C-alpha cells in the first residue's frame, strides 16, 4: 500500500480529517480481508474540541493500532529514527561549503528505560520548538502530563522520534540550499540505553542549532512565502 500523498501548502484541520478518513478506509479493507463483519458505533460528536485534544486522541488511537502489530517496535527501530533526526540536524548545522563537525558521543549509561528515552526526546522536541520560535516558523508543540510520560511505551517513543524527524526535515527543506541527509542503516539489536545515548547527540546538536538561530534569526531565508509541505 502506498503512503497517502502529502497535501500542498500549510496543513489544516481539513487535511487531518481527510487523512484520518484514509486511515479508516485501510482499516475497513483489513477487516474485509479478515472476514470481520462487526461494525463499531461512532462516538457522539463533542463541541469545542481543541487541536491539541485531537492530536492526543490520534496518538492514543495510534498506540492501540500499534498493539495489533505482529512485530512490536523495538529500540532498534527508535535508534534508526533518532539517527535520521541526527542526520537532518547535521545538515541544518552545515555552513555554505563546510560540513559541520559531529558532537562527541555522550557516555553510555546502563539500565535506561523507554521512559528515560522518551523524556530525552521530549527535551529534543522542546529545543526544535525553540528553534522555530526564534526563526518565526510555526512548529508543532506537545504538552504531556507527568503520568502520560511515566506510562510511555516503546510505540510512544517511536512516535516522538518520528515526529522529530518530520519537524527537522521541515526545517531543513526551508533552507535556501540544503544537501540531503546521509542515508541511515538498520542498526540491528539495540537497548534503550543505546537510543538514550544517540538522543544525547541530538540534544547537543539542537543546542548548537538554537545558538545559530539566536545569532541569525533569518538563517532560513525569507519567511513571507508559504513553506513547502511537511514530508
């Protein structure tokens, strides 16, 4: 099944609604293939729902769908996504004609849990939001209660890593000139501690990116034109 096409221009609630409709159609196709005839009853509509509430509902639904997978998300899957985020941030840190120097690898810390990785990636997301704020580029914001963070599962960690990749790719594509990031590879078996260490590299990079944006808020070029669509 091909991925749905990304709508052009700035995404709005209508685009989200249509994308959810596409997802529902795929679920119906799976049900038909499996011979499942039971129909679910749509919940009653709620008035005055905020976009942030819709986002949380989608995340919760995505977690339920992930639970149906034969092969659950592993630390190796998250590690690869964080590596893609690192590669995109490296391109954002490059200067014209000069490739940025990778930061030192943080010390490896044992016995890290998915929750620890989740917290570090949330901090990375806050840093990306700060870059967008300085550069006057609207970015997605995430607000989670402490109990939600403590209950983070591997699929949640994968989701936040994927969102980081999306936001960083969005920023990179706004650069006047940008080379594509280096290709990543399947890292094989990894532990949460490995992902935590790799996320530490991303934290350092994003700290440097904030400093660059503060020195030159217009580093992404003209912002008065409609940005390209997010990947």
